[in-house]
C-alpha cells in the first residue's frame, strides 16, 4: 500500500507540476481557449462515459448545476486565465503566481458573511505569501538580476488564482455526485463547453491554422489530456481516499518547484536567486496556512489544486 501511495503521489507531483510547461508549448501555435476546451472536453467525456458505464447513478439536475458552476469558476475562469496568460508569461512564473490561491481563499473566507476568522498562523501565512509575490514581481533587484514580468499577464494570473479560490470555497458545500471521478468529468464537460463558447466569441476559430500547429504544441495538448487530466487527477482522487490528508496536500508545495525546474531544464526559462527565493517564500506561506488548518480538525481540508492542474 505504501508503494502504491507513493507511486500515485509522485504521479501527481510530476504530472501536475509539468502541466504549466505543457500549456506554454500548446498555446505557442494554438488559440488558448479552444486548446483548453479540447483539453477538458475529451477527458471529461471519457470520465463521464466510463463512470456511468461502471454503474454510477445518473446525475440530478442540481448536481449538473453545481458541476457547471464549479467548472465555470475553476476551469473556465481559473484555467482559462492561465492558458491566456501563458502567451505572455513563462510557465515557471505562472505556476508560482497561481500557487497563491490558498492566500485568496483565506481572505475571501474571512471577509464573506459567516466566514471563518483566520488564526494568527494563517494570517501570517497570507502576509508572507503576498510578500513573496512582491519579491517576485516588484522592482526589487536581487543578485544583480531583474526579472521582468508582463503586467497584464501578471494581473490575469492573479485573477486566475482568485477565481480558483472562489471555486474551491463554493465546492465545499456544492451538491455533487458521490463518485469523485463522475463529478470531475461533469465539471470538465461544463468548463470545456464554456471555454469553447469563449473561444468562439473571441474569434479564435479564424485564428486556428491547422497547418501552422507544431508537433510541440500537439504533444503539449496530448500531455495535458492524458497526464494532466486523466492520470494526474485519477491518482489524486484515489489518494484522497487512501492516504493521509497532510501527505496528499504536499503536492501544493512540490508542484510549483517542479514547474520552476522543468521550465528551466526543458524550455530555458529564467532561474535565478530572486525566483528561487520568491518560490521558497510563497510555498512556505502556503505550507504555513495549510498546516495551521490541519491543526484544527473541525476545519481541516486539502489545499485545492492549482488552476493549471486538473
């Protein structure tokens, strides 16, 4: 069992940590929203058909509505913002900025009516996390290097993290099927349909030139479908039932680091002292928030997947 747990955990680490670079490769020659729609519609249909054929009951209208809202927040607004922004921002920076979703979750949860008041450890984690963002994107110069980040891409990535936080909070009490994989398939179908509509409304069909799509972009899309959506998420949902929650939640700290190193290794993305220090600060803040919540059994929860995952 330990071998199976660690095999699944490593699969989540690698598959989800590498999705950001796969997205960057895919959007090099494909319109972002149509690419993302394809990425979710195909695995969503596979999961839905598989689970229904395996005996999962037919979803109710209320479950479809909940899945559509979750899919719109997490995949249409969250992941859709990521794929658009990665036309302007390298994958490693995108992964670090999206990993701030738990910071937004704490703020939203504290400010909404009836929300939870954060502990001092959680509040400290939020402050440290936003300091990490300033360190990454601000004017500070470290070790003689300056990392210039496109401001519009930066803003869209922070919006992606915000919508992922909103979707994660809504998902807490949403009425979804008992089968996690069936619910995931429904969310992917809903989010993929939304991305398809968005791509159509923004004129992406006229931008799609099949003859110009490179092999690297096609491999990136295939990787997102197979490893990011099917293998990665299947491993994650199995781990939620088979492994301790604190162990499963470690993916939230490991994935951004993997994204940073894979981006540097395979795409020659910048990797300097400033980026590494920012990564440690942001990931440390997320770890502080998560461990402080784990310490309180009544509010224990898994840190949500990032908007580049799923």
